[in-house]
C-alpha cells in the first residue's frame, strides 16, 4: 500500500523537485501550490502526510497548519527555505537544494512509522455507546458523530485505550 503525501509549496520548481524525488522513493504524491483548497482536498482524499511550506500565497502555512490540526491528525512536515523565491530558484539552478532531500525523506519515514504504529494498535475503541474510529479519526455517541478537535480526539483515545489509568493534566499534555 503506497503512502500518499500532499506537497503544499508555491514554488513550481521546488514542488516538482520534491514530487519527483518522493515518487522515485515509492510514494503517491499530490501537489498544491497555494493554501486555498487544502481542507476540501483532505476531506475527499486520505492523505498520510503533508509537506507544508510556510510562505504561501493567499493563505500562509501557519493558518493552513492550524486549520488542518482542528480536523485531522495527519503528520505535517514544515519546509521553509528562508531565502526569497528568486534566491531559492538561483540555488536550485546551481544544483543546490534549499533543504536536504534525504533529511526530508528521513523525517517523512519516521512520521509515517509513528502513525502506522499508532494505527496498528487497534482500529476502533468502544465503551458503552461511545465508539472511536481511529482510522477515520471520528467519534460516535449513540451512533451520532461527535465534532471533536484533534486534541480532544487524542485525549479521548488515550482515556479509552487505558481506562484503568489515572492521568494528570501534565500526563495528558505530554501524551497528546
């Protein structure tokens, strides 16, 4: 099963460079060039990891990250070449990359491993009339879907996985 990666990077050359590199490494890659339709796309397509540039037109990467976090628990890797776009393009033409591709790959692999490990624990948790679908990150009470933030979902998941454990506030913060 191929992992799907969404690249959100406005620089066409950098986006293509990352996409080609990741396709060679066996990933299914989707590309976006601004932050306008990220949530629509994530609602339609199951994405395993997002590579996000912070400097984007129309909607900045931090706003996108905050939007994604409200609804999804997808790992996000921030890439941000601090140079100006022209400077990045000049560097690329000289053969330099604005970030180390192997390092990006290592970060992708470690994030995906962590998520796969978390997901392999159990797919659904159940307690009385409360069901947590860990694959879809949804919670249902009496069959009605609950609207939860990623943090709320994480806390609920933790409490349901370890029903006999007492968590302090700092335990919860560290675990979620």
